[in-house]
C-alpha cells in the first residue's frame, strides 16, 4: 500500500529535523576551544542527527523496493536503533549496490570514504555515545561499571590523533600557552570529516538508488550536497537549530 499523506508529512519533518540536528551539531563542535570543553552537547546532537538521517534514507530505500514505508521491526529500533554503525552498514549494503558504485564515479568515492579509517573512528565514537557513553557519568554514580570510556576522553583522544598527525599544529600547540586556535583548527577538521559523510549520504537523494520519491526531498540536503572539497570544514554553522 502506498504511503498516505500523514506519512509523507512525517518523513518530510523527520528529514528536516535530522538536517537541522546535524548542522547544529557542527555549529556546537565549532564552538569548542580551550575555554569551552562541553563535548556532550555536540556529541548528543550529532549522534541523534545522523541516526535520524540514516533511518530516513532506509525508509526511502524500502519505499523504492516495496512501494511502502517500513513496518515496525523492519529497520533497527530500540537500543539497536541507536547503533549508528549498524545503520550505516545497512545503508552501505542496501543503498550502494554494485551496479551503482561501478557506474557512477562519485558513488565509488563516497563508498570508499564511508569505509575509510579517516571517518570510522569518529563515527564509531558517535555510535557508542548514542548507545551507552552518554550515560557514562550516571553509570558511575549508580555504581554500575561503565561499558565505554568517558565520551569526552574518547573524543579528545581522536582529536589528539589529528594533532599528532599534523606536525605544524603540534609544534604550535606545544609552543603557545593559549591553544584555542589549534583546537579550532582540529575542530574544523572533525567537522570536515563528518561533512564528507553528510555529503555522501545527501547524494543518495539525487544520483543514488533510494528512489524517485526521495528526489522530491533533495532540497533539504542541498547544504551538504553542494559542498566542494575546498569548502569542507570552513562553513560556519549556527549551534542553535538553523533552518534548512
């Protein structure tokens, strides 16, 4: 049975909200520096935004294949629904068929990036945050053994890896007491890596295989779709919930 009007209005709102959350998360990440180490906010916003974005994509793919949106249980929900790694694997499997990847060069580039070491450590950290790490401190309070490291510690270790890989930044960081600029540069690199993911997912709405219905909603992802390589990490985002 084809989707009804209420379902179409709901998927419209869901996609718009997911894009707003991701853009807000980028803006919140850009606010982090030596004076602001509130990692919890951008991690919470980004993990939620990408979770909903991936689920919307899977809904459109299911619609393209079956003529209807998924029923309960046909996409991950509950605790599994917060598993961003699982959701991304499903998108890779269902939305990047071999014929699409082989015939469209950008699709091959996007798939390679989605599977790359440049992205996955950060995406896995967001996934762990969405599932359990956001409760790390509460687990300690309640006497439960946390199943993850503290989200701040894990994210800082990823940023440190970027710092160590950039000798000029490391030298500046060690030589100047005020490390705010260096931290902003690292933050821009983190945003750039996640922007590339958002762009790869946005392309599914235009050149991808998630269906004709999805193309009607492509204007929502224009901000990601048209990002050029030289622009990655340089767009200024509002941390307060921008319009799409």
